[in-house]
């Protein structure tokens, strides 16, 4: 029973979300993922995607797990956990090996694993650990552009891979936090990769698309083209920066500004009511000063434009500014703000849509919420790895943090009485 449960744990700067999925047969008897629970709790002890107070973070994660277990009636023993932060370092690598001599002269899964291991041997910056090694394409005896070389004949196997790394301290802090709650870690997954797993189809990845996850304190993005990761980045700006600007512009507290943003906010001033005014007391302030709905929208628009201009700068680095056929898929709680997709279209000169999880069944409304895209994506990531287990090569099976996690798991269990 426990092996049929897949849990995604998304540790955000403002909210911790837990999604619990169960592997069940569909109408044809094939396994599918059914989401049975989705909960969220305010996040404490997390700042800009990194652990800032372990005690507070442990408490927040524990509350989320308890709620998830009460909601589903299932014991949550392990989870796929998101990791982001501003210290992500991405580089490309190339691995080459001679194919093992087989009687049938075919490339085996062992050969693929060896060439990927060869690609791992890159110069890692001091205090960094490899989080993922994601193969882009393989080359067999000079034939390029091969996605899955297993079963092909050849004597020389090469791989072009993307190496995603982060600070060793960040991995250790997240891992220690999770283990102190009594939860095991299936693996750590870079946040935008998990998000993309939930909201993109293989066809979109092939044509060219950028997934943007706007969190509270950071914005992460990943660009796919021809099915491969082309670029990824984490920007130090998010929904909280809109709230901060509103607090300054309205001369009020952050709590009042947040309520005003949620209740009357709009990223397109022309869509706001020009005559509508509200007293600050409507949003929890002791003051009676009147604020205009359009003025609130103008502040939100200015910060949203700045955010999407930063994203455009990232696309310009890879010569994809305004040149992605599928466009931008937007996720995160900030997408609840009306007009954000319109601002994205205008600034990025690309189609922009709100990304909602696909490929899962559920009767829970939260599963269709763009704020839950990463947590749902983590369960889909785990489901894909289990489905691929023993069925040939899959890039999702190439997990870079396993060795580090195993060492930390043994170390943490030795510390826990």
C-alpha cells in the first residue's frame, strides 16, 4: 500500500504545499495517478527559497504533513521535495565512453549510465553539489541527435547534458529539515523542472516553451526546445515585491497591502474601475483613508512589467526573446492576479497562458490551481520514475542528488534518538 502513495512537498517562501497521490488502475487497467489530498500552510523559516530558521521550517512542514494525513487518511512516509533558491548554478557538459563489448554489439542501459556518469565529472564550484544531470541528446559513432540510444549498435557513445547544481549547505539544510519531521526523502527536484512536468505536454517541449513559476520571493523559469532544457534561471523577485510596492504607495502595512492586492488588485489599469474608491479600513487598517482601485492597478502593473522584463533578459541571453512558438506558461499564486498574463504578452511579445496541472485525475479543486503546479508536478515526477523503472532509459531516472541524499540520510538518522 505504501508503495502506491506518492507525495509532493513544495517548500515555498510564503506557503508550503503538500499533494498526496495514489497509483490506481484506469479503465484499461493501466496505472494512473489519482490525487487524493492537497493542503497548504503558511511557510515560516524559509527566505527566498532557502531555509532561514530550521526550527520554524520543521514546524511548518510538520503542520502541512499532519493536515495531509488527516485529509487523506493515509500515512505519508516519504515525499519528493522541491528545491530552488537563488544559488542554482547550471552548466553544460559532454561525456564520452567506449561501448562495452557485447555479443550483440548493442548499447545497454549500463552504457547510458556510464556515459552520463562521465558527464558528471565536471569542475564543480567550491561548496556546490550536483542536483540533476539531465541528458539533452546522445551521439553514437558520430550520429548526432539521438534521444534514446538503448538497443542501437555502436562503439563510441557520447552525451550532451545539462548539469544543475546548488550549494551543498542548501541541500543539507533542506534535507535535515525534512528528516527532523520524520519524513523520508524520495529525491530533491529542482522546482521549475517539477512545475514543467505538471503543466507541459511533450509537444510543447518539442516546439519551444518557457515555464515561469512566480513565487512569493523568487521567480524560477525553464526553457525547453526540441524536448531539451535550453535554459533555466531563478530571479530574486516575486509576488511579495508587488505587496511591498503597494505598502509604500498606499502608505500602509504589508498585511493591508496584501489584502488590497488580493481583493481589488489588477495588473491592467485600463481594466480597473476609474471611479472606484475604498477606505483602507476595508482591508484591515485602522485608518479611513480612501484609495483608488486604478492607483492600486498602476502600482501592480509597474512591478509586473519589471518582472517580465527580467524574464525577457533571460530569454535574450539564449536568443529566444519573442521567438518561442508555444510562448510562456505562467504558474504560481501570483497568477491569481487578473491581468498578469496580459502584461506578459505585451512585454515578452509571446503567447502567454496560465498553466494548470494536466495528466492527473482528482475530485479536489486545488489540483486545478496554478499555485499547486509544483506540488502536483513533484507527484508526477515520482510517478514517471516508478513507471519507467525497469522499462528502459528515461531522463527522469537520472537523479543527481541520490548519493548526497543517502549520505545525509544515514547521518541524520544517526543524530535522531
